[in-house]
């Protein structure tokens, strides 16, 4: 495990962010603003004589390179079919995932907007149509490297992990064990009765990641 994997984002300071992005040929104007992000680190990155970009540094040891690149390819496929998503920037060799001193990052064009009004039926209709098109495109092929949302990986394995690693107080362990076992038996039954068609999905498609500006949605 590299030092960056052990230390997480401890050493990802503004100077290192600037050096990383400039390693791909960008010229910083030294304005680096942290943006909201729970899992990764995301920055608005100012450029000399150009529009700012958004830079996403992936949490060390969270995803494999193959999983990240699979997400990038999926986003580009959606964009190429005129579904309004924002794919990562590609260098002259077609690369989208870059490495610098143990950190991995991607660069995106900046897009502005505000969250959609969920009490507006016109907005809801447009969002429904957008996600319908996204799911139609998603079903055209499968992910290979990214995890699958199913009862085993997100149910049985998670339950076993909690029970085996002393996350639960002794006073609750027996009750949790029995209740979770019964709930997962019902989940398994439903999956058996109605087999789900797995399809690729945008793993972070919450309302905070939807940008609305005029007639455009991103």
C-alpha cells in the first residue's frame, strides 16, 4: 500500500492539487476552491485565460482503476447519445484517469446551474424522461468491474461483516441477528419471485448532482 493510500487525503494540499493538474498541461491561475463532496475531493480549479475546470481526486483504495474507467466510459457513452451528462476531459491519448504522487484524478468541464424544483410537474416530467433515456442506454451492456446491487453483496455479506467484527453492542447483537436474518429471507424471496434485470446506473444521481439552467439539465 502506498503512502497516499495509508494517509488518505492528508497530504492533498492546494500545492499538490495545482502540481497534479498542471502535470496534464493546464496552467493554473492559483485559484483552487474546495467543493462539496463526501467520498472524494473535488475542486474548482482556475486556469489562466480559460474557463475554470472541476477536478475530482478519487479516495485512495476506494475504487480500482478499472472501476473508475468503466464509469468514465459509461458517462462518455451517455454524452455521445445526447443524454446531458458531463464526461471527463480526455488528453490527446484519450486518457481520462491521471496519476500524480499516488493520487488519481480526473478533470471535468465546469457547468453551472441550480437544483430542479421537485414540486414543479414540468420539472418532474423532464427528469422522468431524462432518467428513462438514461436507463434505456444503460441496459445496452453490462458493467464488468463495478459492484452489483444484490441481496448477497449488499445484504448477507454486510450482515455477516457487522456480526463478525463487533460493531454491535452485546445487548443488541442477538436481536439484530434474528431480525436481519428474517428480513433478508424476505428479500431473497422477492428476488426469486421477480428476478431483477441488472443494468448500469449512475451511482450518484441524487438531486444535488442535477444542474438546472434554463432549458438545460446536466
